């Protein structure tokens, strides 16, 4: 049995693997991760391929991060 993700980076990585995308609002509400851009930066440095798409709803712009390829062990 694998153990549950423990760090915010692990939780966001698991979310990307299972759901394929995440926004800052989802990261805040689900994992209390307020620095999603930094988490994505760190995952990219570890070899994850993640695209950023800028979206707009009403007058609010926000990023959606989409997993292209997870890091392979």
C-alpha cells in the first residue's frame, strides 16, 4: 500500500497525475498551497513537463497548469 502524499509539492504532484490540471484556487482550497507557481517551478526543475495556460473569467486572469508528462523514476 502506498502512503498518502505528505508535502504540498507531493499533494500537487499527485493531483496533476490524477486530474491532469490545477489552478491556484484549487491548490489553496484543497491543499492550503498558496504558492502554486513555486511548486510548479520546482516540479519542472525535477523534470516534469507542465504547460501554463492563462485564462480569464470576467475581469480576473489566472493560470491553469496542465500536466503533459510526469517525471519518470
